[in-house]
């Protein structure tokens, strides 16, 4: 069967599975809708957390960005993995012990202030919309290639599916849907990796193939040595050489780490288990499940880069394989014959380079470049959709719960009935899906870049308030509120200026201290901490009952 037919089949089966699970586990109460009744077993929550965490950025874009950036791309691996460990050790168990529905819930109660709750609510919505834009972009990329529709239509299809099971099932339905989505996405990620590792190195384990010698058909020699040579022949920096400054690498890594530990859609997952002990166990399970993909991504990146260069460099355009022409039709690959010789010149010099490649296609096109069977190509499409939709659902739930629970129930309409609150949450998801779809069709950048911005915003807003709220009982509402505002306003302003207003300054000389927009969240986090400490010591201490509560949530139980 053709790739398109198999893709329709695989995607149709998986979508039917997700919808069936949502119907079977539909939410009937606000507790079910927000935190799945706090009855999710640790293993299931670990799988769901891994799916929630491994978004389109992890599945589609991370290997792509490593493939294009080489060693510098590993900053995403370090930041996201280190951040998850930070979240599991320092934050998740304590927030579970606190026992609220949402992160703004914790901020509002811990800092005894509705203003603090509202600031946290606005930050949660801002961060979540930034993040979900990347997921919808990923959905559009997958559909545009494999179902041969334009990106806008692909985004609309994804919006419809995620709206259905998010509205129907709430957190309960999303959790068990994400368990299925993890199984789909990890199988789809690993199968082509194993295939290609066998073809290129003879090793069935991709992680071993990453450091192995290539087979004679692929030129022999060690993979990374071969890739360094191929890059340098075309004028690119050696694949294993770093171009970014150490300061920028450090700032991006820290922003991603702190952002991970402050992401509301990941934190809320630990409210769904029955106890603190279960929260710790589910964090361990999730880390294991995440590690499977994260240790494989650099291998896929290196294999894909090698195959891509061998396929497209200095080749007659008329002789290009079918996959190239199909991707070209999506607009994600384009060829401009600048010297009219009919050959593709893929070079580092932008004046001579004739090929433009969207880095988000690398994982999706990798099986076709390596000439794997059609069913593997279709499987990767289903996996990419599973990754994007699982995270999108979690983010949309954060947005809806922030509006229905934190804005309406806790502020504007404290006497609202549970039934009406549930209805409000579902209406909020509808509007959130529409806005997310718009940003998916008109994204502010490629998937991993957009997601990195979301992490920087989460780092500069939530992380200090949560950590200080747990470990520093002297921190008061004035300090937390001023810190969150300073952190997110500074970070958002820097990102907007250097990404949209003055994009020509997208180089180390134009940035503050050489810090890129992806890494500026670290500086925003430091400003948040500094502002919070200064303000809290010039204002009154928190009430004694709040300080006692802080002491209490740090006691294991």
C-alpha cells in the first residue's frame, strides 16, 4: 500500500483509540475533570507524564535541531532532562502534599492573595498558549505531508480531535489517552531508529550505533567522524564543534531546566496520583520512559544528517527521489537553481546555497530518506501526531482549569455550582483550541524554538515563586507578585523584541551579553529571585498560619 493509504489507516486507528478511551473515561465531576479524581496509578501516571512531556518539540523538532546544529543542539537534551529531575526532586512531591487543583491554586493559597492567584493565572495562560502554538504547528507539519493537505487544514483536523477528547474526558480522559499516546509515539520513534542503525552500523541498539563505525556502503569510519567531514566539505562547522558561546549554552540549559520545573501542565500531572509516595514513583517511571526517546534523539539526528547530505548534495535535481518532490510540495523544502546548472548545491554560504530545509521535517522525512518500508513512514506520522496532541491536550486543560477554577470559582463566582463550573471549563477549552489553532497556522517560529520560548517564560515566572513558596517561609505575597511580574515582563519583552521587532539582531553581537532569546529566561529568573527577595524584606512577614503551612508541606506524608 502507498504511504498515504497506510497513514490514513494508522492515524485513523489511533484516533479511534483515543476517542474510545475518552468516552470510556469521561469526567463526571470537577475533580475528575481537573485531576482525574486523584486516583491514577503511578505507572499509568508515569506513562501519561512522559507523553505530556514529550511534545512535538521532543518527537519532531528536537532531533531536527540537533541534526542542523550538531553539538550545540544538545543543549535541549541537557536542559529538558535536567529540568525533569529538578521537578521530580524539588517540586512535585511537595505540591502533591499541598493537595490543590492547579499551580495558580498553590500560588494563591501559599501567598494568601487573590492578586497573586490572578498573576499566576495570567502567567499560566500566557505560557500555555506559547507552548501549544508549537504543538499545533507540529500537527500541521505532519498532516501537510502525509495526508497531503495544507498546514492550515492539518491544524484544523488536529484541533477537532483534541477538542473532542479534552472536552469529554477532562484530565481523566486525557490521562488514559496519553498512556495510549506514549505507547504509539515511542514505538513510532524507536522502530525507524532501530532500522536505520542496523542499515548504517549493523547495531540493533541505536545508542550503540551512535558511537559505532559505518558499514562500507555508507563510507566506513566512525559515524561522527564521517559527519564532521561531510559538514566541513560543504563549508559548515564540524558537527561535533560548538559555535554558541559557553555563556549562551549555559543560559539556555538553565532556562530549559527551570522552565521544566515550572511548567503548569507537567506539574498538574502530579496532582492526579493518590499520595506523595505515588507522586515520587510516577516521577521515576516517567524519567525512565522519557530517557528512551531522549537517548535515541541524537542518534536519529546524526543518521538523518548523514543520509540527507549524501542524498541532496551536488545531485541533479531531476534525479531526486520521490520523497524530495513530495516534501517540496508542502513548502517545507525548496530548491532555487541560482547558477542554472540543474544541480543542487547544499552549502553553508547562503549566497551559494540553493536548498532550504525546514528542520522540523527531519524526523518525519528520515525513514523516507533511508528508504525504509512505507509502513514505517506511516507509523512515524502517527507517532508525531500522538506526541503533539498529547501535550496540546494537557496544555488546553491548564488553560481551561485556570479560567474555570482559578478565575471563576476562586474569584468572580465563588458560589458557582460544580455543574456550571464544569460547563465553563469545557467552554474555555473551545476558545482555547481556537486561539491555539490560530497560532499553529501562524507560528512565531519553528517548533523547538517556540517551545523554548515557553520554557523561558515558565522559568522566569513560576519557578522562583514555587521554589520559594516551598522552601522559604519568609517569602510573602508582595515579593512573589513583584518577582513574577518583573520576570515574565522582562523575558517576554526580550523575546518579542529580538524575535519579531528586530529579528535582524538575531546574532550574538545583537543580544545582551550574547544571550539568545531561548536563554534569556535564565536572566529573567534571576531578576525574579532578586526582586522577590528585596521586596519581601521591606514588607511584612507572612501570617504565622502560612508559615506553619510551609513547614507542614515539607514533612513527608
